[in-house]
């Protein structure tokens, strides 16, 4: 065994060895400020005498390591190196192992590839010398020597030069740190992180590792796990940004035998920011290598979201409050559109604007303007597809792709961009025709239709792009796998993917895709099935696929004859309502005159009766008044009967007036059109809505009374019984559901309106 005794001189640090002087170690064993040596470290065949105070000062986790290993019992020879699974993030890259000094250390061949031992240990304390004795296994002595050298000298570059010289046996002079092999650098990074050394020494090792030309995909994944385990958030952000920038900017060497299995481990990263940077870096890495491993990244993000019960929209809501999907449709063609920019939509503190330009080479421009100066303004990615329809028939429709990335460092938010580039492959028109049209016409009239996505989270943007690019690529080869993938996605995630205009599928028409979605959506409810079909865009379907679209709508909707028959049957309620309104219109004035005559007669009788009583009361004696009182008591019964008759007459008039005002109006039709504006079964929805509105109006008017006014709706309408005809006689369950939903939704507003009419009549 080669024993090293660390000594220090005033001018120069020297290292004595009992048997050899091949290794140089800078230490301060005999320095008075450290005191006597109180810890002996055994590494392979070498012995290092160090001070515990130095380890406590430089290693933030050393106290935790001692507290952990002291409490453990002495382990046997067979249990010295406990193997852990690869998903244990705490010890996945631990390259060494503490071991009892009284036993033989295990050989490095006992650890299988991809499996790492846990850093468990037992401690033997020599009572005679009062020194703590530890043994490290599965680690090179040169790495421990370099780490201890830095602890005593705090000179990271000098320590790395000595390490490179010690590892480069062929070199006679010193060697630069860049010559250190990548495997030793990765092991030294894990060693520093295990002991809690995250200073300039760790930073230089990290930079050497990411700049090494021999770094591969597995090492990059391990470095992202190293960034995740850094305790300081500021240091974690610094190292993560440095690693991401290096992967994005550096040229990578392509290897034909490279395995992409390490990408599956990315879903185990717990920190969201580190995971986002790792996915962005890996996507750029695969793009440089031109490798088709996009489904692996897509599946990794899906599993990462499932572990946190998040969907694509919920993940985006953590970063921004606006909805990422935006559709717009604007018309431009006035003179002010050449001068004043048209604001299409707003999000956060930004506005998307469009204007016309007199330059024939750049007729339409767009920009994103920041309307408020806020320090918390978010970065975002704006991408989508814009279609321009021209007024003249000489110019066909033009389609342009827009992609704009805004970061916090980008301050030129108000710069105008051309809607089309010089690349004519992105347009479905002849640019010469448009240029000629712009030159001959003074004003250009266009309609701009857009379908864009604004993502504040770069991970959401990447995940949405990967899903839209890889979800339907293998639909013909393996439909079961595709159905299983769709079953794993949440409803809002699948809807946002279908809203994209650049879906990739092997079929030649969008109609086949919609039919396939309709077949898959059978397991969903009607309220979830219709938004998925409605999310597919038909604005960009070309003429070749127009016949397929017509066939799709023919398969999804009812046959034309059945629709006409259903509309004829459903119009029965409308005809009855029109006939009732026509029948009530001539008698409206007569009923009003009758009510006025009755009220006037009652008023005249009351005045005459009061005058007669007053005249007789002035000239009568007490006995005459008594006789009158008796006669009045006898006639009170007749007066009460007359009052009841008058009250019934007034209630009847109030109810009649309520029915006239409540039914003879177009309020029901306007409200029903608003309710059934987006319903696919318009006739059934309108009929159900009209039935519920008119029925509740009649029933509430029947409860109108002069003495009391109900505060809540006192009646109930059987909507399901009235709409059952669609399901029982015609066999349209969806139409019956639409009818019943419209009837139920209109009851509350109709009842409130009738109660307001009764309240006005009783005042």
C-alpha cells in the first residue's frame, strides 16, 4: 500500500510518499491553523490524511454524510455495495462508495452497466489515535487528490492542470485541463455534487465537460440531472442556461450507433424550469443530428404532465392568463387602413396589428405592439397561418406562415413585418398577378383570416408542435397504438392539437382525418364530440379535397329528405304560435276598451253611493242612525258578494292583459335565436325554446292576482315530454337532447319577464 503523508513548507508545498512520488497532492496536514490530522481517507491503495474542519468548510453536505453513515450498522461483505434502480435521482450518478476499512473493497467489475452503488458506508474509529477512518470505493485516487488539493489551496485551474498531467501519462510536461477525458470529468462532477461543492471549481469542471468533443446524449441528460440537484436556485438557473446555450449553439457530431434511450429519463426531472430547458435543448440537439426521435420527446412530455395531473392548457395557464388559440376575421380596404393600423386582438400587454401598404412588393404588413411598459412582461412565441382573400377574381387566395419569437431582451416590438417572404412556396397564388393588381388599383380590398397560437411557455409550444407533427403520422400502420395515445391525452390537449392547420397525416384529404376522429370520438359524450369535429379547420381546404369534404358532411349529418321531413314536423309549433298571434291581434283593442269601461263603471257607482250616504248622515237623529246601522249590517253580505265579483273581474282582466303582453311579441323568437345560434339542430332547438317560453308565459299569467304576486316561478314545464317526439317517432336522440336543452334554458328568463309584466299591471 502506498501511503501519502501531506506536508507543507513556507515557500513551496511538497508531497512525500513512502514508496513513490508519482502523485502530487497539495495539502496542509501540518499547518498549525488546521490542527492535527483527524481523518484518514482510504482510496484504492492510497491513503490521504486530511482535516475534518476543511471538509466541513468546503463541503456543504459533509456533515449530512457523516450523520448518515455513523448511524448505520456494520454491513457484511455481501451487502457492501447496494445496487439502486436507475430511477433513483439521489444516487443515480454516484461514482463511489464508502466502505469499512476492516474489509476488502469490492472490485469495480461488480457494478453492472447502468447500475450505480449507493453511497452507504460504515465507519471505524481508531481509539488509540482518535482519527476518523473512511474508505472510498469505485473512484480514482487522482480525482480525490484533485478535490482535496482544491480544498486546501482554492486554486481550481492549478488543481485541474495537475489532474490533467497525472492522467496524461505519455506527457513529460504539464497538460492543459482540456485534455482530461470526459468520463473523468463526469465522475468528478458527481463527486463534487455528492460532497456539496458548487463553487468555482465545480463551475470550471462543468464548463470543461460541456465543451468536450466526446460528450454524447447520455452525458447531456446526466448534466441536466446535475443541474436539477443544485440546491441554490440562482446557481441552478446559471448552470442550466449555460448548458442549454451550449447545446443549442455547438455543432454536434452525428453517430449512427447512438442510442436515444436516455431521453426516456427526462420525465424524471422534478424541476419545471430545468425540464423545459432540457426538452428545448434535446429538440435542438436532435434537429442538428437530423434524427427522427421526435415521438420519444413527445411521449416524455406526456408522461411528465401525467405525473403532475396537468394538460397542455393547464400548463400554459401557469405562465399566462390568455387562451393560446386565437382566430380572427377582418376586412381591410378603406383609406384609413393605409394610415392607421387595425388592431386585430389583444393579449397581455401586446396588440396584433395589420395595415395595408402602397408598395406593390409588400402590400400587407403586421406587427406586435407593446401597449404598456411593464417589468413583468412575458416572453412568448407567436406562430400560425394567415389566409388573405382578395376582392378581384384575378388574384387567388394567398396563405402565409407567421412565426415570431419575443423574448425579454427583444425591445423592437413595434417593427413592421411583411406578411409574405420572397419564397413563393408558402403562397398559393401568382405573385405577379397580385403585383399587377396592386399597381392598377388605388385601393386594395382584402379579407384576412387567421388561425394562430400564442404560447407564453416554450414547453407548451414544443409539445403542441410535436403532437401536431407526430400524432397522426402512423395512423395507417398502427391504429391501436394511435388510439392508445389519444386515450392518454386530455380533452383540451386533443382539441388544441386539432385546431392546428399544419397537422401531418398520411391521408391525402382532411375529410379522412375528420371521419377517423368521428370514429374515435364515439366513446365521448356529444358535448365533447362536437368541439373536436368543429376544431378541424376547413378554411384552407383546396379544390381537390372539396369533394371529400362534401362526402364527410353527408356522412355526419342526416340525409336531406329526413332533414326536410323533420323541419316540416317541427314547424307545427311555429304555425300554431303565428295563428294565435293573428287571432289575438284584432281583439286586443276591444279587450282594452272593456277593461276601461268596467273600471269606469265601478268608479261611478262608488262615487254615487258615497254621496248618498253623506247626504243622509247629515240630517238624522241617533235612533235613525241606529236603524240605519242595523239595515247596513243586514246589507253587508250583499256588499261582500259584490266585492268578490268585482275582484274576480279585475283578476280576469289582469290575466288577459298579461297573456296579451307576454305572448304577442317577438321577444320569444329573438331570445330563441340567441340560444340556438351555434346549435347544429336549429329547427329542434327553436321549437323546444318556443314551446318552453310560450308555455311558461301562459302558466304564470294564469296565477296573476290583484291580492298577491308570486316572487318565484310557480309552475314547471315538462320539456322532456314535449321533445320526446324526436327520439320516439323520428329516432333522433341528438335532436331531442338539443330541443330539451333549449326548452330548459329559456324557462328562467321567460318566467322573470312575465313576473315583471304582472308587477307593472298591479302598480
